[in-house]
């Protein structure tokens, strides 16, 4: 019999590639459960001002069961990212609250089917190698 070995952190690392508006690429490690915003922040990728609060207000487990999480919810639309449609099956549907926050900051023509808020998208297995497009940010330092 072989001794069992515990899983290592490196076996759980999920590489994600961020591409900015100039075409620069940066592949960064992430762990399941992190938001795209926290992954980008740890890699010094600027996605706009930090959402001061957030968290999901609900989690959709399946079409019959939606669990209330009692989170504060989305409060900023600056952390816009674009995710390829090939990953849609791994993402929860975009909520009306998420769309409204995107619309509050971005012009309608800048919001597409893959537009999501980085503070809402949670990394999970299956996202290995996912490309996250970061549009040119809107000015967020004006009084």
C-alpha cells in the first residue's frame, strides 16, 4: 500500500489570462472561490475603484433552488470585464442588478453579452486558461 498524500495548493491553482485594451497579456494564478477582482488586484491589474462592499445576495443552485445569501450586493460598475461566451456554462446568469451597475458607469455600446463585473465572477474549476478582457477604464478619480 502507498501512503496517501494530501492535495497540494498547486494542484488547485487555476491560471487566468488578463488582456488589457492595448493587447498586453498577463497570466496569473488564482484559486477556486476568489473573485476575478481579487485575482486582478493581487496581480496589480487595475480594474477601477475597489468595491467597498459586495457579495452575492443569492446563489442559484439549479432552476428550482435559489439560496438567499443575505449579502449587501453589488455597489459599483467600474470593474467591467469581458469573458468569452465559451465560459457561460460556468457562470451564473448576469443579474439585473449587475447589468444596472454596468449601465451606470459604461455606455450601452461598451456592454456586450460577455460583460460581467469582476467582483461578481467567482473562480471555479473548469476556468483553467480562461481569458479575461479588461476594457479601457473610465476615469474614476474625478471629483
